[in-house]
C-alpha cells in the first residue's frame, strides 16, 4: 500500500456541489448560516446542524438515496484548486493510513481541545464517514507540481464560489497510470505536515481504535484504518494571524493595566490600527486606542524548551502574569479571532464589550510549523489559521 492512496469519493452531483459543500462556520455569521440552511435543503449544514444524531444520519442517508451524493466507481485522486483575491493554491485529495501519523510520516504541530475532538468523533461515527479532509502540506516537489499543473488544462468537475468567498475547483483523476504516478511521487516525498484538522485527526484515531475493538475480524485493511487528506505544496499554503481577545482586565483599570505592562514592554500609542509586521511585536486595542508592544528585554532562549513563538511570548510575559490567563484550552476568559476578520474584527469585539482588550499578532510562519512538527512539539491551540481552507463535503470518504 502506498503512503497516499486514491479512493472512491462520495461526491455531490455537479449541479448540487455549490449548495452541498460548506466552509468552516468560523467564516460565517449566525445569520448567514441560518440563511444558507434555509435556502439549501441539501447543505451539509443541515446534517451537522442537527442536535439529534438520528436526524443527522437520516438526512445524510437521504442525500445518498436521492442521488444528491454519488460514490465514484473508480479509485481516484482529486485535484483541488482554491483561489481568493491574489492567492491560489492547488493540492491533491487522497487517503492515508492512520498508522502513518503514529510513525511520523504525517506530523502535527498543535494542541487540541478534547471536547471538540470528542464531538468530531461522534459526528463521524454517527455518519460512518469523514465529510471534510484533513488539510496538510508537503515539501514542494517539482515533478508532482508539474503533473498537477497539466491536469488544470482540462475542464474542472466543479467550479463555483463558496460560502467563504473563495473560488473552489476540482478535477477527478481516475486514469490508472496517472493515479500510480501520483502515488509513486508521494512515496518519494514520504513526509507531510498537518496544517488544519488536528481535532479531526485525533477523532479519526480514536474512532479507528473504537471500530477495531468492535470488529473481531479486524485485519488492518478496513476503510476505517485510513482517512481523507487534502495536501497542498508548502510554498502555496497561506497562514494568517490568529489574534487574542480577553474578556476583562483582571481587576485593573485601563490606566493601571497599561502601567503594569510597561514594566516589561515598551508601549507606544498609535494614530491608527496597528498590525505587527515582524515577530516579537504586538498590537493592542484598548478603549478605542491602538498601541504597539515590544519586549524591553530579549526573551529567554528556548522558553519551555521550545522556539520563542509569538503566541507563547505574549502568554508568558503578559496574558498569564498580568491578566491571569491560564491554559487557553480551558480558560473561558480568552477568545480567538482569525486574521481574515482583519483588525476591524478586533475593534468590533472590543467596542461592543464582548472583550475588554484585543491583541494582534504577527502570523506564525511555515518554518515554525515544520520546526515544531519535526521536533515532536506542540504549539498552543489556535496558533495557526491557514486560509483559504478546503470545503467540507466537496468530496467525502465513507467507511463502507
């Protein structure tokens, strides 16, 4: 068996693709989610949104019965292009064996929220399918990139603007020779990195073990031993900033809070919104005023035995000692805001009173992601926001 394998995808028909496939709800307002569900009866949001598992399963089965979703008859790879603004990226959707994660051919970098992982596992167990791929990156390979580019000359199976505002296009590659060539090339790479989907990855590992224990005739070749993955070249993946919002000032008045952080940081008022343009500089929004923050002293080397990631520095030197923020996985006084919302997103949250202070960070760099993963280290949760992301449901992987 190859490192990355083709599979028989469960896909919406061409005319239904744009209404079936959905983006991360982090991109969407509550009103837009409600509108989409009401206007698109076959949307996967009407599967995920059901609180009753039996109704979710019923809706999913109905989509198959009504041929809204059809399973491919041939093992295929799926070339997936996502375009937004002046950025585009082209990857390949296939499957990988879960054991490749355990033996570090597939490497993760981020801590998870266990409740989210459990929720993901229950969803997949209920549907007996993985609806959205794990998003990963591979070290650039000129042969593989070239092979992919040749396929883009053909007309795509799907081409539409998604709920996230990006253009999504997909090509089906089922020619046996091309499939074999893609598999061989991934075998030569033999190392990929998870960009987004750590909760889903953890859920898949647990679900596989659960199914193994139930199956007395388990051989290791069952479909639940594999998972669906969308893999993009490292050079094409884009990481945006992932910013922090704190709900209160831990008893400080705004002026006293600024006095306190001045003990460790050089604090300067800014005449307009402030977005850090390099590492170890932070933006802070408090009471309709932007500030820049810079540590007065060089940070300790290898803090906590890991690289001095900006998110760790902000937590260690400010959020924890001054604002009393504990483990960000469990502390409900901290919230997270992806960079595609822009600095105005921070301003809106603080001005509305949802948060008291907001911090803008320099985006985590790809070399940080790879460095952490290679050293078997985990970044804090919500360290990276890869954007754009693959949609859920454009192609699905069922375990039947």
